[in-house]
């Protein structure tokens, strides 16, 4: 075969291939002149189906497929024509004339055409319809966005809002999430089919419209009338794609929802039940409106995966809500309902953001008009933290009855917490509680109005804030001991500071909140403005002034305002350590009780108590002796001496000549005890007031 024959055969083959590309290839091929007008086009592609060549040849390229949504495509092809730099695999969007409601995606490649002399002849453009591929990629992006952004807060309402934000406008034009109202409160979800008239809470709504119509506002609790696609989806747990038409019979069943659908211009509904283990948690309703394509089977399958993730997120949040509700209920039952209030100390409780289940506060009435103020926080969350808190609070109350000094009380509380931690460490390997460390912070302070001082010991990082009457805010310097239950075994130490009349003490279970109150709290610095106002006003203003970005967690707070103790309600006498002091103590006691207007029975009992306690102090104690009567909510009788010998309650036999003094005092008093100090000990008794005959 000669060279000429081979060239002729190649020309014939090239022409045949070119004809095949323009008549039978599924790849769109367009030849454009230098004005970007179509010279020749492949008529075999689906996009050119039902389009006459006369409507294409000689027309601008961007008009071939109807409406090009990417306005820069013509500029990009012009750049190829001007520079010769190819455009490779650029994705553009378009709506075909024969299918104007569906958006198509085309992968465009453009090459400049030149002859052998370098003259520019035009541009060759290839286009491949990649609509399904791009829609599949879009579905994957939506699924990844939902898995990444939805369900990380353990809050059902937040998760629902995150879901509609992820779906609109990427997957739907309108998204609505409705959850069974009982599930939002933490209750078990009902089994399918959903019982009729089950209340649903509209948890989230999102639309592309500026002023979208809503059948129900977010937060509204309503019941779904039936039968409708919504009730059917929650009955058989099968998601369904529904073409919306004006004359659909089920629209008449739910007029408000029908009106919203018509106003929005929606043409397709995708109703997907939120289900888990054959139970119904709620419903996701997705709509497409206007020129958006209708939902198809692939969209339905994606919605099933989205709903499965959402249902699991809601169920996790429901379980957390339930556990938190149980823990909060346990905490409310374990915490005191109202604070102890004395004439010299007004107290109020305050919970910031609901109080963590492991946080506690307490005010404990002690002898001699004193009050113990306790705030603590147990590590961990949920019911276990609440139960441990209840144990430690009970121990604190029990130890306080022994009149222990704050440092000694925390030392014994530390031993108790260490014992509880050891019990937790001995749990079976599979018990998740075993992996949670048990530690607690606690501050225990005792306010004594008769001396105007407060004694305090701290375990961990907790300490109070002291606000003086002039608004000066300070943090008392108190020694800090180890956290309760920790392996550290350093000794606890007590600190003491003066508390003036009109001062306010603030104890918080969160160190961040304490630091903020000490440094920046405006209401505390305006304390003089609250001098004649209820203490609750100060508590409210403290909460109002907290900045949203503080970072403090849930906190239990005690706010205590100090008042001076009336001097006319205290009587103190010093006695010599001799037998005649007993009669003198009885006489002074009788006169003082008469001045206070005590009834005859209380006066007789108190004289007898004073007589027995003074007798014991003279016989077994060491001088000097002191008798003190305190007229507060109860009548307190104290006998103080410098001896260290501990009294012992005996049950004397019939033939015994002694040993009945402390027993008699204990029988006449409501309660009694011993308090040790560096200078000796104090035996005290308390009596309630059955009645008064005069002012007091």
C-alpha cells in the first residue's frame, strides 16, 4: 500500500470516528466557533434528546442546555479561547429545557482548536452528565455532616436543631422534627404503632423561605390527627415519599398542616419515623418545594440512615435526662429544704444552673447559738455522685453532734471518704463505677456569734468569700487540706477570722464561681444597698450578674448574713472552785431566768442542771469555772472549766451515793454534749421552750 493510500485510509477512518462521536457517543461533544456559538453538537446524548438541531446550531453554548446556573462557565471557555490553557473536568450546573424542575450536573472539559499554521478555529467542549454521581456525593456529605455535628450534647432539643441545620438547604427545603413529649422528659418511648393522641413536641423547624408558614411553632405540644402519612409512618415504622397534590384526601384531616404545605409550595414529602428497637421516638418531616427535584428512592434510603442516627442521639439524651432527673430527685431529697436561721445568722440557699448532683450545702445548728456552714462537691456525675453526696452529708451531720473542731471533723470525714473509695475499688472488674475515682471537696465553717469569729477548715480548693459591711470583698486565708478520699494523708488545719456585724459570707461548691465572686461580683460590692432588703434579693442579683462565659459548672451556694447577737440574751458568771459556788450559781440562774420571763418548769429544771454541772466541775474539773446562759432558739446552759477530763454518763445503782448528776442533767435537757478548747472543756445542755411568761 502506497503512502497516499495509507493517508487516504487514515482520513476515512478519522472521518468515520468523528461521525461516530457526533452521532452515537454518550459523551456530549460540542464544536464552538470563535464567538462561542455552536457549530456542531453530539445529538446522541440524553441531554440533547428531543432537541432539534436548528435550535442549537449557531446559538451560544450556554443556551444549549437551557439555564446554566454557574454564570462563570462562558467566561471560563472564553479564557480557553484566549489563552489556549485547557479547562479540565469542571463541574457546572444546568436545568434542561425538557426537565426544568431538576438540576443537572455536567463535567466540562474545553480545548482550543488550531490549524497547522496556529490559527485559532474555535473550542471543543466535552460534557458528561454526572448528576447521579454528584447527588450521591451530596448525600454522603449530608450524612457525614449529620454524624459529625448532631448528637454531641446529650440534649434532645439541641440535637434536633442541629439536624435541621444540617439538612436545610443541602438535602431539603423544609425540615421539621417532632419528638414524643414523654421522651423529651426522659420517659421510655412507646412501642409501635404509636398510640392515638400521643402528644408530640415540635422540637425544631428550618426553612429556606424568609417567612415560612408553620402549622405549629417550635416548642408547641400537639397531637397528630389521622390517618395521614405522618401517623402511618409512626404506625408501621416505614418511611414514605409522598407526592403532594392539592386534592390529596388526607390533607383535610389536618387543616393547619395542609395550609402550611400549600403556602410553602411544597411538592414532595418525605416522612421518616424516629424509631429504635420497635419503639417510636418521633418523626422527621422533609419537604422539597419550587424547582427542587422530588425525593427518590436514594433520598429515602439516606433519610433512613439519618433518622437512625438521630433516634440514637435522642435516646442517649433521653437516658441522660432520665438519669439526671433521678439524680436531681435524689439530691433534692438528700439536701435540706430550708436553711437553719439564728437570730445572729440569716442564711439562704442558692443553686446556680440547677446544681450538680454531687454538690451539697448544709447549715447545722450547733450548741451556744453557733451555726456550721458546709459546702461540698463529690467527683463524678449522675446517681452515683448524688448517693455519695448523701453519704458524706449524713456523716458530716453525725460528726457535728460531737462538737468536733472543723479540722478534726474533716479528718474523720476524710477517713470515711477513703473507706468509700476503697469499697468502690473492690467492685467487680466489669463495673464501670470501679473506674471512677471517688474524691470530694468540702469546706466546714463554724460561726460563733458570741465571739464574732468564724473557724474554718477546707478539704480541696473550696473556700468562702467574705464581704464586709462597707462592700470590701476578701477571701479569708484558710489552710487547705487534701481532697476527701484522696491518697494524700496530710493533716487538716483550721483557720479563724473575725466577722463583723452586717458582713456576708458566701460559700460555693465551684472554685471558679468563688474566684469570680471574690474578684468581679458587682452585687457583693454593693452590699450596703442590701442592708435592709431580704437576703434572697442579694442571691437573685448574684445570679443575674454572672457572665455567660464564666465557665463555672453547676454550683451549690450558701449566702449567710451576720447579725450581732443581743447582749441582753447572754448571762456569764465566774465562780470560785468551792462548794458554796453551787448555791450562788443557782441563785443567779433563778434571777436571770425570771428576767427573761421563763416559765416555772423551765426555771426549776435549769437550776437543777446548773447545780449538777457546777458540782461536777468543782469535784472533777479545774479552776477557773464559768457559767453561761444563752437565750436563743433554745436555752443553752454551759459550765466551763480548765480540766481535760471527759465526763461520762453513768447509770448509778440503787445503793450508789453518787454518779447521778450528769444523768439527771441529760434527762432534763433536750440534748447535751462536751466541747473541747485549748483552754479546757465546756459541758453544755439545751432545753426547748414550752412557754414564756414575759418578754425574752
